[in-house]
C-alpha cells in the first residue's frame, strides 16, 4: 500500500477530525502542511479545483471531504471500526448532522469579535482581512447565524451531547465511532482556537470529560513531507484500479463524459475531469495535471453536485 498522505494545516477543525481518526486506527501517515487560505497551487495541482481542508492522498488517488476520507480509512484499517454494524446508519446520520449543523453553529459562535481577536493575536492586520475575504468567497450565498442565536443553539446541542454520555463513555457506546469524531472537532476549535469563548463548554462537564477521552487518542505516528514531494509521488504513481461497483446514474451522464463536481454549499470551486465512477457512495474523476500527472479525484455523493460539461 502507498503511504497515506494528509494535506492539512494545524488549526483546521476538519483536519483535526482526520488526525484523530488516524491515531485511533493506528495508521502511520505523512503530514503535508498547506496554506489556510488561497492561493494553494500545490493543492490544486492534485485536486484540480477543490480547495477545502483536509485532502487525503494515496499515490495518485486524491480523496476530498472528510466523510469520504473516513470511509477510506475504514477500508484501510477495518478495526477498530468507525461504523459499528448495529448502529451504522445512526452513526452516519449523526456524523452528517455534526459536520453541518453543529459545525456551522459552533463556528458562528467562535467567530465573534473576541474569538477572531484571539485567533489572530499578534498577526498583522491584513491577516484578518485576507482570512475574511477567503472565507467569504467560500461561503457566498450561505445563511449564517448571528452570534447570539448561535450561542443559544450551541448550548442546546451541548446539553444533548451530554445526555448521550449519561450511560456510555462515548456517544453511542463504550468505543468511539464516526459520530464522536464528527462532533468533536467543532468543539475542539472552541476549546483550542478560541478559548476566550470556551466557558460555554464548562456548562456540560460530561462533554468536557468526553473531549479529554477523544484527545487522548492522539494523532498516531507521522512523518513530515513537503507538497512538492507529495506531487512527485502522485506523478510517479498510477491511480488504483476502481472496484467494480455498480454505476448509479441519477443525472443521465454516461461514464467517460466530461463533468464538473462542486460542493453544494461551502467551498463551491469546481473540479473538472472525466467521470469514471458514480456509485451509490462516491464519484471519481480522472484528470491530468502538468505536475501531478494522471490522478483520480474522489468525492462523496452526498453534498456534491455533478454537472455535464460540453464535449471537447
């Protein structure tokens, strides 16, 4: 198996979700640090347009979105499981809610003026301006909660998490599952990036204790790699042969067609390429980059829009 390479930056909450999953599964990995804001030329050489963080690379296969990355890690290391069979559907549904509703509620709360000031303490004034412009471009058209509304919702969600921990060490049992990792990372951001606002977590001591148990799993064993080395690895690798999964056509777009795939909401920058897979769970595009060579870029189906492009 080729090395597992994670393209991330240290303060990314979704990257923390994947770092913890790698630690939980005891999978060794390579760490490539990338910019938090655009431009990201080395990331785009691999993805073709997708610029959200993190991105997982295995040779010439590029996996976008932590929902799909979690599935890949589960395939590489089935035990310990992220998707316990008796509760598999519930775990996935809770994780999707956490990565969307809980995440955006927490971030609306975290991005109050006090939180922003702490995040950028000591940074030049233009850093805040650059960050705001970058995230504004990624979230154009999205409805955002006001801080007071976010605080009220966040408190309610934390109480619900606390209730889930009344009888178990983790949300759905005595071992963590995908729901734990998805619910942890927005709270991690509050605790570690905007601690001036973290008193909200103290209202639910059971949640804080659970967070400590999650953090104790650590990030596992990793080595540093730079982005040029990662691109070189892609260039000298061949994408893995795709499993013979059933083609699920919901769009009337045949395999082999030129298409674009983009996130439905946050980070809508499209990736273009040749559609080579559309299964019940994921899409795969084949694309060629002057530096990275031929790569397969993979996306989850849920949360992403597939569109046909004119034939060349």
